[in-house]
């Protein structure tokens, strides 16, 4: 049976690996976002000479983009909560088990 120190170290190693993976994902995302911005802004001279849009077209395009962003954020939040669910469930079980054990220890036998 592993010691408390071995168990703690193993947990810390897993948490640290998760932190590193998360950091890499964020850096990759920011890099992809920056490349998209760079590509978009490099096309500004083309947009300056393009036929002007009607205000209604700008409004519809902007609102459509906003809807995409909100939908994406909703999906992201949902996936994030689903990803965290196992940790919350195990924490709830562990807390409940600890409370049960504490109650057994503190209850006088008699």
C-alpha cells in the first residue's frame, strides 16, 4: 500500500501534468488567434478599396458574428463543466466519506 507521501506526490505529478497541458493549449490557442488577426488585418488594404457595405449589412454581419461568439462560449463553458465534473464528484464523495469517518471516530462507544 502506498504511503501518504507517495500518494500525495503522485497526485501532485498528475496535477502538474494537467497544468502544463492547459498552458500549452492556451499558448496554442493564442498563437492561432494571433495568426488569424494577422491574416485579417493584412487584408485591410483590400477592404479599403472594396465596395462599401450598407449599414444593414454591417449590422447583420456583426450580429451574426456575435451570435457565433456567444454560441462558442456557451459550448466552451459546457465542455469545461463536463471536464471538471469527475473532480467535483470525487471531491463530494471524499468529503462525505471523511465526514462519515469523523462521525464514527467522534461518536463515543458505550
